[in-house]
C-alpha cells in the first residue's frame, strides 16, 4: 500500500510543474507577461480582434436601427443564428466552471494551472451569449421586462416558461462566475500591486486588490468561501445548460421534444468548452512563456476529457436516433431522416465527423501529446458543436408537420457579421485579460509548488506504516 | 507644559520568516507567550495556519445558509405571489400556483442569493476593502503577497513594541521591524 501511494505520481507521467521553482521565481515568471510591453504579435492579434468588435457594433446598430428583419430567420425558422450562437457560446463558457469548480472539488491538482484562464473564458463567452437573445427580442431596450419588477402595468414575468427560466439561469450564471473569478483574483491582484514598481500600476491594481495583505485571518474565511462558491458553481453549471435544453425539450416539436436533452446538452457544452480552452491555451502557453506551468500533463489531461465528453455526446446522438426509430412516430423519424439526407445534410455530416470521429484520435498517446494535432482537433470540435446547434434548431424547424409550410433558412450578412463579431469581441476581451491580469492563478500555483515539494502529512504517514 | 493631545495609532511589530512552516511554528510560540493580537501574512494559505492563530470555525457557511434560505423561500414565494395570487396567469390550463414549474427559478435564486451573501459576507468578515493598513508602512512588507512569510504582532497605542521585538527575535525571525499606524 505504502509503495503504491509513493509510486503513484510516477504513473501520471509528465510533471505538473517543470524545473525547480520557488515563490520568488514563480511570481517573476508568471507575471512576466503582464509587465512585458505588448509585442508585435499581441498588437496584431488585438487589432484583428478589435476590428471584429467593430464589425459587431456595426451589426448591432443595423439590427437596432432596421429591426431583426435584417436577420435571416423567419417563419417557419423563427430561431436562426440568434439562438444557435447563444447556445454555442453559453456551452463554451461551461468548461471554465467545470475546470475551476468541479475539478477543484475533486482535488485535481492539474486544474490549478488553467483555472484562471478558463474562468475568464466563461465570463467572456457568457457575455457574447447573452447578447443574442437580448437582440433577438427585437426591442432589447425593453429587455428589463423579463425581470420581475413592480411596474405600473402590473406586468409580471410568466414563470412557467422555460424562456424566463433561461433569463434567471444565465444572469445567475454570469453573476456567480464573475464573483468566483474575482474572489480567486484578489490575492493575485495584491501580488500584482506589490510586485510592481510603477506607481500607476500600484494604484490601479491596489484599487482592485481591496487592501489584501495575505492575512491568516483572511485566508481562514477565504478558503471556506472559495470552497463553497466552487460547490455552488458545480450544480449551477449543470442547471444552466439543462435549462437551455428545456427551451427546446419543453416544446412539442419533433427533434426537440426528448428527455435526453438535458444531459446531452451539458455534455456537449463541456465538450465544446474544453475544445475552446485548448484552442486558446495552446498558443497562449507558448507566447506568454508559461510552458513550465502548463505542461504536457495538463494538455494530455484536457485531451482525455475531450475524448470522454465526446463519447457522451456521441451516445446522446445514438440515443436520439434510436428513440426516433423505436418510438414508431413517423414525424419524429422524419426529422432524423431529413437531417441526414435533406438539404442541410452537409452540416449534419460535418457535425458527425467533427464530434463523433475527431475525439477518437485521442486514444493514441502520440496524438494526445502532439501540439499541432490537438490544436486542429480542438478547432474541429468547435466547428462540430456549432453545427450541432444549427442541426438541432434549423433542421427541426424547417420541415415540420405540414409540408405546405416548409421553408429554408439562409443567414444574411448581418447574421454572419454578428457571429463573427462576437468571436472578435471574445478575442478582444481575452487578449486584454492576457495582457493585464495573470493568466495563471499565481497564489494557487505557489501553494501547489509548496505541496509538491513538501508532500502532505497523509502521504508521509502512509509511507511510514 | 503642553500635553500632546495628538492621538497615537497602534504599533505593529513585523517579523519575517524564511518559510511557511517556520512562520506557523513561530506564530504558535508567540501566541502561547500571551500575545493575542497576532496575524500571519503569506502569499498563500498556510498549512496549519488556522490552528496556529487559534481561530474558531469560519462563519462563512452560516452566512451562506442564511442566503440560501432567503433565496429559496424568496424565489418560490415571489413566483407564487406574482403568478398565482397577484395576477393569476392561466397557461395551458395549469393551476395558477404550480410549484413544480417554479423549481428551476427557485434553484437559480437560491444559488444567486447564496453566492452574493458569501461574497459580501466574506468582504465584511475580512473588513475589505480597506484602503489603509499600518503593515504597509514597511516597504519590505510588500513581499507578504510575493514570497515573504510575515508575522505581525499588534501592540496598543503608545507602546514601543520592545517586548514583541524580543519575542519575534527569540522565535527565529530573520528581520524584525516596528511600524506605527498613521492617524489623521
């Protein structure tokens, strides 16, 4: 028993932290990218991202000025890009909470290097997601009608509608994600304040650090609060995508009205979120010089999780198709037949290829540890998951019960610009985050470093027995 | 003879230790000598730091529970009142008060209120944001959130802190400083 436990770390392969680090060197190396002057690569990416944000602004202005008639959705496809992109973005956000909260509760030490990064992604992705339903209402300046507030109209929200549940779920998710992220950031903001030599930086970071002084009396409450927030975020993240899936599952439309939607949506969300983390993490660890903290061990663990969640998603597809056939309901079966052979079959098969076939390359260790392979695979999963939302929404709506009301959906330039624009906006936020805040949770990595150098009491006792 | 009426701030004696373990050990020893107003300052939470400071169980879970209860009953009550009593809405023939369909939002309001109460409760317990604290008078103290392990002993106003300095040197502090709290 003693030998097993002592040998266990060796079985995990690559180390969590490379080289010999101490608190001084970790602070220096993890904050180096914040102090460094923006290099040409960052400026170029930022310019591209910023033009995306500009395009987004333009598309929003057009939508507001001319109305959502500028979008491609119409009867019978009343939910077009707006809801596809909403579901896609919110799903991407879920990986951040999973990494920061669920892996924290399971005491997965490897999460420490990437949680800050993934949490930031969550917040920016939810911001992008929230934009779509708000614009889709057509008059977003009345969006506050969705919240329960005492009005002269005596008009209360209709709380039996999944769309109203969604409002509560997404706004709660955004609030809790921001709180969790900020609580985690406080010690690092203090580190930024005190490691900086510039007066301006000391003042600005000091403002947000709230006067943190690493006090033991503070840590005492802080640890409990962080654990509780992690514990709360875990069911929250599951509830959010469950409620998003209710938007579909509660409707009586074939292709939507299935009980497997909640778990299948949650798995898909985590799948796409992990892929997005990989898409950003692979270049970021290279350009920010974080390879000693985000090691191959982390990347490999992420790829394994992509494989697992990918297979859960595949199971969801399988069950959906099986039940459509097994139910003997001709309308239900037609939807799935139409998805595979109808006018949108190309997107259906692209989805199947990206989501069902791609993850299986990660059975092989050399694929799991190959940077180029994992980066391309992560982008394919992102594409595949976007196609999945397209397939669910558009193909279910475009040919419903009455052939006379069949129709087709084509996105307009405003649709495409809005979508591309949110990617630009997301990238803008992310690049600013990578420039001004530590991409890695510095205090947590120092603690991990301490634990790795001084094995905990439990292991020592077991080894001695 | 003029009496100095200017109020004086408290005195803080700060000792630097090489490692977290040394700090925890020193903290326990100093507390056993009868210094009660002490605190550790470290870049991350110290293993055994709570016991060394003699802290009781954190009150955060209680605050969280209060928030959870408020969110749960408040959320459910809000929907029952708004959709069931104040302005009953008939949706597909379902009863105006149908608690089952209120569960998703009840869950969300519970989580929301719990998280908000944890966050604001935590800030109140830590007394943050705090723009000024005497320990920052010492420039070297900035290492407390970088790589330094500090023990601070607060002494009443007017004290020269000699006892505490001697004590910190005795338990192995590598550097000891005395700072006075600034008073407006």
